[in-house]
């Protein structure tokens, strides 16, 4: 296995328009469908919702906003309730980002709704915020061990990871621009959302619960690493926010672990690990 630094890039998603998307687009006929963005009309990303919907590439920004809202509905992220009089209501903001390919063409549009966690009050709508991740040094050590012992390394990505975290606090948030929430109503959050101070901690707690239910134990030296000894077969899962690295000497063991993880979360299987924290990984049988 050879290691070398290299820049990574993403591929543009190829998904059809939905009812939410058509609502954002303001029509019910022709959809964006399988269109792919090839050019960037302006040099900057939109800085606000209004900027996005009046942008020359508005149809792409509207599409990814629709996809984000659909994911919230799928995850049962919120309930629409009347604005409470005795609770703080957290604001929210759309964040837009495009990624360019090596030839300067747009490969990927991303819209993410984030809560404005700066308005949260400690002790009222959040408490602890710390969330462990696998340290860079630990990942390098695991890569060295994999090289020495000829382990396979596979990688998975948890989709919309923070939305899996459960909230113990009662949190209300202003409805985002582009949603169909009526005036006087807000969202009561059932699950964590990007931007909330406790979001990463709640996601880690969920990961730990699920991995422990699968027979893993967390490492005392690094709580982002989980280890399982299955009849003498060692399996290691290293978690870095929403990235999962799976190490084992047997490929079928890794495949079984990936199947178990996919039953817990909505996972994207990236196959053989190729890109880990600015490290390119090449695996071979030599």
C-alpha cells in the first residue's frame, strides 16, 4: 500500500426533480431532471437565499435546496408548530457552495441549511458539545498497521450524518426560506441539525450506540476508534465525523460490517479507501 498526498474532487449528483423541487422552481411541468452543470455563470457562490434564486444558475441551486428539504422530511427532522411565547427560537441560514473540476467546470452544487447556533443559550437549549473523532496520528498508525499486516481498508460515508442525532433539549427554529411553512409557525426540531452546538456530539452518541449494538467496543485511547474481535478475526472501524474506515484482513468480514452499518444509517459505500485526510491510498496484493 502506497501513500501520497493528492487533491480530491467530487462528481455531480444525477437526480430527478421532485415535487418540492418543482415548488421551488415555481412550476409543475418541466423539471430539471438529469441536467448537469457545465459552466459557472458567476465567480462567487450565492450568499443568501434571495441571491441563489436570482442567480444565473438558479435552477441548480433550487434543485439542491429541494433535495435538502426532502432529506429533512425523510428523516422526520421537524414538526411545524405555532411559535412558542416562552422559548427562544433559533434562526437558520442557507449556505451555498459549488465545486470545480480540474478544467474549471462546475461539477457539484451543494446547498445546506444550518441552524444559527450562536443564538443558543447554554443550560437551556444545549449542554455539552464535545464530540470525539479519530485523530490524524491514529489514522496514520492504522494505515501503517494495515500495510504491515496486509489488511483491507474500505471506506463509507454517512449521508446527512448529523440529522441522525437525537435531541434531548426542546429546540425551536425559524422555518427556512423556500419552505411552505405558514406565517406564525416554526419548526420544532426532533433531530440535530448542522449548526446546532450539540449536533456533532449527538451524532457521535448515535454512532457509538449503534456500533456497540453490533459488538464493537470503543478504544480507551481514542474514542473515535471501535474494535471488534469476531472469533479471532479483528475488525476496526475508525470514525472521522461522517467518514468510516473499516480495517480487516478478510474482505468478506468487511462486506458484512458494511452491510450492518448500512442497516443503521444511510451510507454511501466508497469501496476500497483511496483518499483519507489528504492521503492518497493505493492498495494492491503485492
